[in-house]
C-alpha cells in the first residue's frame, strides 16, 4: 500500500508540474512582442527593440519549459512500466526531455539575451552602421531558428514516447496518451518548418494543434491524478 500511495503522489506531482509549466509558458507568451510577420526581420526587430519586458518574458518561458520537462521526468517515476520495451521507451523519453530543456536554456540565452542586445544596438545605431548591426542581429535570428528547430524535435520525441507509455500502461485514460503523442507530432512538424523556412505562416496550424493538445492533456491528466483512488493497485485502470 505504501508503494501505491507514493505512486499516486508522484502522479499528482508530475501532473502539477506539467500543468503549471504549460500555464506559465502561455502567460509569458502573451507578453511576447510580435510583428505581423515574424519573418519580416525589420518589423520584428523594431518590435523587439521596443519591448521592455523582453528578457523577463523569455525567463518566464524558460521556467515554464523547465517545469514541463521536470513533469515529464516525474511522469517516468509515476508510471508502472511492467514490459521491457515500454521501460526503454520511457527511458528514451526522459533522455529526450533532459536534452530538450538543456537546448531550450541555450535557445533562451540566444533569443532572450543576445538577440535583444543586437536589435537594441541596431535600433540605436547611426545610419551608416545600421546595415552591419542588422546583419549581426539577423545572424543571431538564424541561430535561433536552428536551436528552436532542434529543441522542438527533442521535445516532440519526448512527448510522443511518453504518450506511447501512458496509453499502453492504462493507468489513466488512453486518450491522454494519444493527445500527448499528438502534441509531440505537432512539435516535430514545427521543428521541421522552422528549420526550413523560419517562423513562416506554414507553422500556424501545427502550433495551434500543439497548444490545444498540450492544454487538453495536461488539464485532463491533472484532474485524473487528483481523482486516483488510494486503494487502486498500480498498473490497473483508474
């Protein structure tokens, strides 16, 4: 019974971290400066240079992603994985989540700090220097594309793998696992599109699908964890 109690508490911890991470990321994103076309670098860099809370917004996004990845690692401890293949899938999911947060930290250092200083220098530069300053900022932007592309790949793989494990172990509704996998596929699509064409309009649909799916399964998982019965054996449907 003690093991069952601990596993139930771990489910609640994991679901709380995941939901909190998604909520913080969304709230931080509301304050992110935007232009009509993110691939229009003149308009985007102007909006970024005028953004007062830029660094704080990106720190908030990092905190949100850190909580999401911590929740995925906690989920590994919560699920009862009796089969050898599923155990390895869960381990690979943990490795992907760990790599995703490491790359996201580097991404936010580039986007939240380096790019902000570069666009500020461009906006404040005298006219003869603007072209050189703009080229520097644009190079940092392209570095951001590459890092975000691969971070999305890693996060997408982690979500797909954990979605498979959650759906296969039947400890919560299979639909939660399916939605996790769907959000992971959306991140994989985003990673490919950003790598090919940056923040283009083609990314709108997978971004929307990813947001809706991840909000849906984190809320569903949170309430499922709260409703778990103390006497329910691990490995059985709740």
